[in-house]
C-alpha cells in the first residue's frame, strides 16, 4: 500500500517501525544512545508500537546543544524512540506532499539540494540577462527566525488539507506540540520532520509566487529565496507584496536586514556560492573555512589522531564540494597542503 493512502494502523505497523528504525540507524551505529536502545531493540520497538496503537504515546524531552555550521545553531535532539517516529512520519509526509511542491523548491528533496539550486540560479541568470547581454537583478529574501516562528495551528491546518485520517493528524500534532519557542510556535532544528514541515509550510509562499504573482524565475531553499528579473522596480514591488503575504497568511516576517537587490554583474551570493556571468565561485568565507579545516585535519594526522584514510576522505569531500564551482586553482592549492 502506498504511504499516501495509508491508514493510521498501517502506518504504525511493526513492519514499518522496524523499517523506519533500520533506515534511521544508518551512519549512527557508534552513537551511545543508539547502542543503549539496541540492547533491547525488539522490546523497545514493540513498546513503541503498543503506545502508538493505544494512543498513549507522548513525545520525550529534547536534549539541547549548539553547533557551528558555520553559523551558531541551537539544536534540539529527541530520544531514539521519538526519532524513529520522526523517520516514519517523514517518509509518509514526503510521499503525500512532495508532488504538490514546485520544481524549484530545493531543500531536503530527492534530486535537489544546494548544488542543484545554484546551477538553477546560474541558468536563470543567463536567461534573464539574454546570455549576459542585458541587466539582470536578483531579489534575495530571508524569513526572520523561520524555524522558531512556524505557527503550530497554521501548520496543522495545512496538513489537514491532504491528510484525512484523524489518528495520523493526532500523531503529527503530538510531534509538532512537543516543541515550542513561544505560545505554540516553532519547530526544532534537529528533527527530521522539521525539514518536511518547512517545505509544507512554505509551499504556500511558493504557490503564491508562481501562480498568483506569476513569477517565472524563483528559487527557494528552506527559508532563503530569490527572484530574478530584468526590471528592478518589479523586484521592489514584490518585496512589499511578499512581506504582506507572509504576515497575513503564514504569520511570518521578512528579515529587514536581509532584503537585498543586486545586479547579476556584481555577483549573486546564494547557498554558499557566488554566481557571476560566465562562472561560479565559492564564498571567500567558505574557502577560508575549508583551508582551516584541512590544516586542522593534517595536524591531527601528523599527531596520529586520525588515519590517512580519514584525512583523504576529508580532502576528497571538500574537493567534491568545490567541483561544483570554477575552483581549479583553489583545488590545486588544497592538494599542495
């Protein structure tokens, strides 16, 4: 049975829970919380299934910590059993909602991502500028504290438009209400479900931009979005219209310091890269960060803290990232470190 047609009982079946756990644990086998959970794996999954079946399931408390990625981010990590539920729901929601998303929604979707978003921006800029022969302007917008400001009731209402099973809505509501920053607002950075919730929530913006404003050249990645046009005045008008839409329909605000219109010839900074006529470059900050991390890993290798295999993996990973831009000289510099 396809996920989009599942009943609650089918969704939370033991088979689906074990499958969700198997997919969730990939790449995490050495983590202590997972090892503890696996000591009584079957008992834990059977207990989770029973609590879901009789609807006594309550989401556990989050562990909080900060990471620098490169910006400082406040992460909330759920207990293992809850993350199994997140994985189950993510897979279900993806199949129910993904086909309703616009082509140029690039975050956390199969076949999409930052590199696809940047390549798409490059192609759009070439079209708008008529192969670099006329002006092209880019309006870059950012939503202020998006993940902390997602309104629970609005999100649940959007879910109900496509999901009619009341028990599935109950489980989704339990997960959504497990976290709040203020008065039933916010979804946590760290939950797999937050990624799909963000796309469902901002799909309303995408549909408005594409089908009401009729904007042809629009790309969104999470809460960052960009519009291209040859007419700078048109972009100025869009800013006011979008600010009003976000406020009235989604209870969100544009970040006042992150509304930016730039000429294509100056370079468009988007998703870690700068797109210019004829070429794409990584941000200077990105290059400096890569050099620092490579030097740190080389030092760890020299101190016999990591293996040559681990060092090579790090270098190859960064080379792969840089291969999406015009970085031949910089990649040669890395290889000489």
